[in-house]
């Protein structure tokens, strides 16, 4: 999947007319996911993605992962989007939904298994 197609799919899922919303949601969500993933998981996931998305996923401290709960994940995404965690949550789920379509099922399974069970709703 190419970067523009990824953004178009996110845009449809977040259903907004706001210019740049899909790009902002994608960058905020993927950089936060990269901060959360342990070990080489962010690199493994990024290997299946277009360059622009790879950079978002691996550029923000990947490999230096911190453990934080899902609530904190949404707070961090919201902070990067300059919005509330409640507004960021559905956008983050939209981005992760498209991400799940863009990579193999095995890689999605690896990511899910590397996160606490409380993160599973993010991938539905």
C-alpha cells in the first residue's frame, strides 16, 4: 500500500473534512505506537510499510520503548494532535485499522502479542 492510499483510507474512516487530519492522525498514532513497542517490533512492522510511514513509526524513540497503558497511549496521541484523548481514540483506532490492512496478518499478530491485552481494542 502506498502512502497516499494509506492516508485516503484513514481519511474515510475518520470522516472529517478537516484538511490534513488524516496525515496528523497517522503521524501521531504511529509515532506513539513506535514509542510503545518493545525490542525490534517497530522495525519489523515498519519493514512492510511505505517510507513515510516507516519514519513515523521508527523515528520517535523506537527501540527505547516505554511501557504505558492504553489510556496513556490515547493521551499521547491527543497531545500530538492537539486534542483530547477522547477525540484522539477513534482516530487512533482508524489509523491502526488501516495499518492492520497494510501489513501481513502475522505481523499484526506479533504486534498485538507484544502489547498488553488492554491494547486489543485498538486493533479492532
